[in-house]
């Protein structure tokens, strides 16, 4: 399953969607080195049993999703990364 990662305006939350635009949850940054995966929508079943974190970086959280889902997490090419 491939997931598109898009930052929100505040730069502390990244929304996760599949390639069809369906919501898959989000990743939140509570503080430095505290990134947490919050599955939602169509990912609740797919990400059942995934480690939620905290992770030291956004990239580490994305790698955990890729490993669990055997897919690819791509940053939304139309969005600037904070």
C-alpha cells in the first residue's frame, strides 16, 4: 500500500492518504524527537499492530509504516515540507 504524506499548515501534523485520496491517519510531532503514528480511516485495519511511537524523526515514523504495510510513503510533491 502506498501512502502520500502531506504536512498541515502548522507543520506539526502530517496527513496520510492512500493514492485514491482516502484518509489513512496522521503523524503528529508532540515535541522534538516525539513523532507518533495515529492510524485512521482505511488504515485502521491495515496498520493494526503497528508501533505508534514515539519516533525520533518523521522519516523514522514513515519507515515504520513502510515496513509494516510493505508499501511506500511518499511526500506530497505539491507541498513544501516544513
